[in-house]
C-alpha cells in the first residue's frame, strides 16, 4: 500500500468494511476527529487527530473490548506518568519506556505493543502486570 492509497478498515468481528464518521456519532462530544465505525457490531476506533489519511489508533473495539482498554489504561497510565515525574523526562519518552517494558513482559515486539491494538485477554494481562508492580511483586525496571 502506498501512502497515497486510501485507508481501508475492516471490522474484526463481522468482516464488513467500517465507515468513517465524525467522532460525535459515537462520543458525547467532539474531540476534533473522526472514527471508523462498524454499525452492525457497534465497534469503533478513533483516528489520529491530525491525520489527513484518517489512520486508526488501533483496532475496532466492541463494548467489551472498550471496557478492557479503559481498565488497561487505568492501570498502565499512572505507572508511566510516575516514571516521567520520577526521572524528570517528558511524557512521550516515559510512555515509550513503559510500552518497551510491557512488550518485554508480554513477550511481544515493541511494535506490537500498544493497548489500542490489544484484545480483551491482552488488556487483562496489562492490568495484571501493572498490579504486580504496584504490589511490589514485579519490579519495574529503571528503564520502564
């Protein structure tokens, strides 16, 4: 696929093509972007805000997966944010370190490691890993 080719998104649940709609169709307020939506499955994914090609932020998510992603972010985000504060680094760098740590823990590549790409089981694993760090059962590496 060339950069000039249009993005095509298919639903992971039913296989139908998703349609690009304004974000107000699925969110209570506008975030200034668009979402890819599969109406039959009520599954959607947001787009990178400044993307002229409407590149999806991850995979389409139904209600179950959306809730799993919310829980994964609630567990993971405070950890990388604490690293940013502790190490006095910017949030982008801290988040990238966090994802590198998570990839290592999950046995996947850094490129595969993003909550937006995860399924329900992987989101659950993120929560487990983060809880273990908080409980002191899993050391958070200095580079995480």
